[in-house]
């Protein structure tokens, strides 16, 4: 580097440090730095002196930070003063000597190289000294600045730690504030209680003063009371004996409560068994409902079959009318044939043969008609047996109705017994309330006693509390029994409803049986009408046979007279055969109708058997219901007996309690009268001066 370049760099360095703008900027930085330090100190002082709920931040951690900041501020001020001093010296040197030397050296540079070198050496020596001093000061300043920076970082870290501790302290302060609020509320309540206690204390002090006065009066008279003290000791022993008796009574009451708990367990087990029985009864009722629905479906099917049977009977009547018309036409044709046969004699032998064949066919028809009559007789017998079964079923239904009436009477008796039990429970609750009122009255009387009887009063209150607890236990047991009775009443109500449903189903079955009887009666009437029609046709066949015989006789008489062609005779024979075929078809149709009637009769028999089975099932269900109701009645009776025993036990306990209270009242009255007596004696005795 040349001398000129070094001068320029040094001049630029000095000008940077002695520039007016840089000076003002440095002053502003110093003011800002001082303001920041003051602000940090103020914040630390505020945090240090701030109290949240009376808990200050620890000063052991705050004081070192304040000392470090103060030390840093002093070092910074000393550094700034040194820097300002150096800057002033540089400014003076630069404006004076250095500027003149540089200007002279610049003006004489072209004329004298030796002077130039000399002045350069002098300037370098002075500038080197200044630069070395400045460098050393800058290095020391930089070291101090780095140290101060390290201290500042440490201070910031400690400040963050203190801030976190401050936050935790604030949270703790908030918790303590909540605790203080709750304590204030408790303090208010305690103050209120304290005021009450102070008032009571004043009263007690007043009583104590009065007692002190009485004691001052009674102290000289204690000699006369020593004799009565022995009597009081004897009475105390008697009271201890009574207390032991009451302890025995309490033990007996505890044993009674245990017995009541055992009874409660037994009743709960019985209740569970009753619930199981009720569930089984409900299942049986559901099965009976299914049977009833099946019966309704069967009745609908029977109604449809009856309608189809009525339609078939109407068709059969129409066919019978057609047969009657054909018979009339046949009779008319036979009359015309007789007239023709009287005129025709040539074909007599052929007609005889055809008549003989016709007679054989008529005999076959007569045998078939006899078979049909036998079958009708069998169907009549079967109808009679079905009618007998229906009558038996009606008798069973009447018996079931009588059993239903008996069940309703039993249920009404059960309800009446439940009402009696309810009245007993009401009486027990009323008696327990009366006992509670008496206990409250005794409590009030005992609370009005003096402090001399405090121990007896506490003992009595403890016993009263035990009696109240036992009474509460008895009341809870009574309420449990009441709840059990209510549940049993609800169960009885449900059983009654189910019984009513069974009655409705039995009525529906009666209606179905009556409808089946009516259908069977209608079928009987139709079969009888068919029998009458068959008898009528039998008579017609007999008349036809008679007419055939007459025709044969007439044919024998007119065999020689009648002359007719062979073709006409064949046509007539064919017509006779066709008529015979029609009659056979009619007989077959009647046989089919009879078979249908038999099938319908068998279906009716099956339905009657199903009705009988259903009636037997209903009867079994009714027997089960009667058994369940009888069991319920026995359980209700057992519960009534247990309630009666408990009622007797409660009355016994009430008598014991009343007797104990009476004895305590007598003893308290005796103590009171004794105290009054002693006070009177002491008041009559002279006061020692």
C-alpha cells in the first residue's frame, strides 16, 4: 500500500468517526440505550415490588440482574466517554496538524522529494502511535462489548427464567386468590357462627355469673348436701341399671331389625318366584291366544265350506227339478207309447225283452238306492254322536264359566285383603308419625334443661337418635312392604285382565260352537230333504215298475194287434236306453253329492274334535290360573301374617320406647325438683361473711 493510499484510508476512517451525522447517530443510540436500560430497570423494579395477593417475587434473583445492568450501563458510559475523548483528539489532530501536514506535503510533492519523505515519516510515526492507541482502545472496547453482550445474554436468560417463575408465581397467586376467596366466604360463615356463638357465649356467661353467684351462695351450704349426695348416688346407680335395660332393649331391637331383614329377603325370594310364575302364565296365555287365532281361522274355513255346501245343495235342487221335469216328460212319453203299443203288435217280443232288461236295470237302481239309504243312516248316527260331543263341550264350557266366577270371587277377596293390609300400613305410618312428634316434643323439653344435666341430656339425645334410626329402619321396611304389596296388586290386576281375556276367548269359543251346531243342523236338514227326495224317487220308480207291468200285460194282450216297423222300434229302444243312461247319471251325481256330504261331515267331526282339544287346554289353563291365584292368596295371607307380626313388634317397641321416655322424664323431673329443693334450702341458709 502506498503512502497516499494509506493516508486516504486513514482519512476516511477518521472522517467516519468525526462525521457530524455519525456523531448525532451515536448520540441517538446512546440515548436509546440509556432509555432501554432505564426501562429494563423499571420493569424489574415493578416486578420486584409488585405483590399479587401478598406474595412478592424473590429479591435474591432480581438483585444480581440489577447490579449487572448497572455495571453494564457504567461500562458503556465509560466506553462512550473514552470513545468521545478519542474522537475529540482525532478531530483536533485531523483538523490541525494532520490536515496542515497533508496539505503542505501535497503542495510540495513536485518540488522536494526529501522533504516529502521526512514529513511522511513524521506523519506515519504520529499516525502509527495514534492508530496503535486507537486499536488497543478499540480492542479493549470490543472485549468489554463482548463481555457485556455475554452478560446481557445471561441477563436475558435469567430474565426469561424469572419471567417463567413470575408466570408460575402468578398462577400460584391466582390459586391463592381463589383459596383466599373461599377462605373469605368461610370466614364470613365463621364470623356469622362466631356472632351466634358470642351471643350464646354472652348468655352462657350471664348464666355462668348467675351460677357463680349461686355457687358463692351454695359453697357454705355444701355440708348439708353431702347427705343427699348419697341418695343421688343411689339414684344414679338405679339410672345406670335402667340404662343397661335400655341397652338390652336396643339389642333386642337390633335383633328384631335383623329378623325383619331376613323376612325382607324371604319376601324378595317369594316375589321372584311370583314373577317367574306370572311369566309362565303369560306364556300360557300367549299359547291360548294362538289357539284362539287358529280357531278363528278354522271357523272362517268352515264358513267358506258351508257356503260352498249351500251352493252345491242349490245345484242339487236344480238337478232334482230337472229330473222331475224329465220324469214328467217320461210319463207323458210312456202314455203316448202305451197308446202306440196298443196299436202296434208286431214288435211285442222285442219290447218284452227291452222291458225285462229295463226291469233288471231298475232292480240294480233299487239296490243302489238301498245302499245310499244305509249310508244316510250311518251319517245320521255320526251326526247324533257329533251333537252329543257338542253338548258335552257346552257342559264343559259351563263348568269353566262356574270356575271363572269362583276365580273372580277369590280375586275380589284378595283385593279386599289387600285393602285391609293397606289400612294396617296407613295406621302404622300414622303411629310412626305420632311417635316422631312425641320424640320431637321430648327433644324440645330436653333442650330446655340446664347445663348441670348436660351429660344426661347428651346420653338421652344419643339414645333418642338411636331410636330414631331404628324407627327410620322400620319405616323403610314398611315402605318396602308397601312397595311389594303395590307390585302384587299390579300383578293381581294383570292376572285379572288376563282372566278377562280368557273369558272373552271362552265366549268366542262358545259362539263358534253355536255356529257349528247351527251348521250341523242345517246339514241335517239338507240331508233329510235329500232323503225325502230319494224316497219320492223310490216311489216314482215303484209306480214306474207298476206301469211297466201294466204295459207288459197290455203288450201281451195287444201283441197280436200292434204292428210297427222295425226301425221305429229300434228308435224307441234307443230312446229308452238314453233315458236309462240319464237316470244312471242322475244316480251317480246323487252318489257324488252324498260323498261330498260325508266328507263335509268328517271335516265337521275333525273340527269338533279340535274344539274339544282346545276346550280341554283352556280348562287346563284355567286350572293353572286357579293354582297360581291360590298360591298368590296363600302368599298374601303369609305376608299379612308377617305384617301383623311386624305390627305387633312395632307396637311392642313403641311401648318400650314410651316407657323409656316416661322413665327419663320422671328422672329429669326428679332431678329438677331436687335442684329446686336444694336451691330453696340454700336460699334459706344464712350467708357466711
